[in-house]
C-alpha cells in the first residue's frame, strides 16, 4: 500500500461518522498517483529472497492438499468480496499454458472456509492475490509461467521488467529474519511443469503459508471481477491489466484497469470508492461521449462525473504515455459502472 493510500484510508476512518470532502485527496492523487505505478510492485510484493533457512514441507501439484497442517489463527470473517466464477474455463492445473495470458481471468481460487480475498490481479503475465487467513498478516500468492515473473516483478508504466529468479521452485520454505519475532516466509513450488507458484507472508511462524497452500484451488478459474467495464477503446488498443483491492469493503474500494496500445501506449483507468465521500467535487469542463467530465488542469487525467461516492479517472500522462485526452474521453464515455460498488455480488 502506498503513502497516498494510507492517507486516504486514515482520513476516511477519522471521518467515519460524517462527510469527507474528497477534493483535497483527489488533488493529491493527481500529483502523486502517477508515481504510484512506477513504484508499485505486483501484489505478491518484494524482491527475490536468498535462501536463509530451509524447512522441509511436503508439497504437490493439486487443487488443495489433503494434508492437515498446524495452524492456530482464527478463520477469517465471512465476506462476499470474491471474483466471480468463470464457467467452462480450465484451471491452472489443466491448462498451465493459459496462465497470465488473459487479464480478465484468474486460473485459481481459494477455499472460502480458510481464506478471504483482500485483492486480486491479472496483468503482465502474472496472476496474483492478497489473502487474509485470520492471522496477523496477509499472505501474497502469485502464479506465472515464468519463475522470474512469479518471484516478483517491477512494473514500469505497467510494462513488465522480470526480476532474476535463480531460486529453485522445488517446495522449499525459505525464512528470512526481519525485526523482532517477525520473519519473512516464502514458499515456492511448481504445481505442474512450466507453472510457478509462490506464497509469501511476514509472521512469527510459517503457519499461515501452510494453511494458504491447503486453501488454494488450482483446478478452477475465475474472472478478474471489477465493478467497472470498459466497452469502448481507442483504435488499436486493448485491455492489458485488472487489479481490484477489496481489503476495506464495504467502506472503500480501489480498482485499476490498464489499457495498452501499439508503440508502448498505456493508460490507467482507476475507480476509487469511499462511502464517506460527500457529493460532487468538480464542475464539468469536458465531455466523454456526451457525459459530463472534468479534465484536470495539471494535464494527463480526466474524471467522469456523476458517480456517487466515487472517482473514475483515466490517466494518460506520465508514467503513462502515447494516448491523448480524446482517447481518455473515448474510454470514459463507454465505461459502465456497477450501481452498488460496495456489493461485489452485483458487479
């Protein structure tokens, strides 16, 4: 989570019983949001960790291990924020060659009895999720057809720069000390040849990783469900990425959809929802296919107005490049937003 995200969440929590004038937060998003994407790592987070201590752990390819492992954390609270099923789409075990190829799909799932989603993502050859297992820290999961991508990727304007991955994916559990009793635990394995899976958490013990390994389902597929759909794209453009952060639903929601084009063109369409946002903040100074919009004077960003308690923006300025304000108007003009942003079942 970025500094800007922390500021937004903190402000909303401090005003939970009243209204928040989101204007100042949006101004900060315009100025700082662009840097967010060059600093951002994939949801799995972190760089490659050296092997510190290896602890034996039986792992096998499958849609969940029929093996009990010790864990003491309480089960996560029930929450309906889950990506929708993708009927007829094979899971990662059946078609590992499809993993990471379609930004609208996730070729895995989790057992809701043991884990809930905090976020899910599909982009740049990587499928990933942040999971809550009821313990003190979340668990990050990544799945890719390349060890370098699964190990952790750096996104430069949403163009993939794989990190070196010379660590064996043979079921090793790696432990690296941080501060106090908290350690970084990483489990890497190949569910089937040509498919690389990685779990990571920061906790006193490895219990959460053991539960996460059991909770994973690699024999199913889901959609990268988001409450906004892009029905109109500039000529020669395509949908390249989907990231949905539901960690703080029903209070807040953050969605990022990436549109790419020939010649390294890139645009980020971002939906930010907070149920405490008060009213309209901007006077329209532009239109998007006849719908009222606001083009920020700083340049490189346009917002579609009239969405209750939310901002929907299209950014084509740095670190994006290649697209224009007219292209952003095309994308926003065709955007379809769910009526109930705080109810994932309706997306």
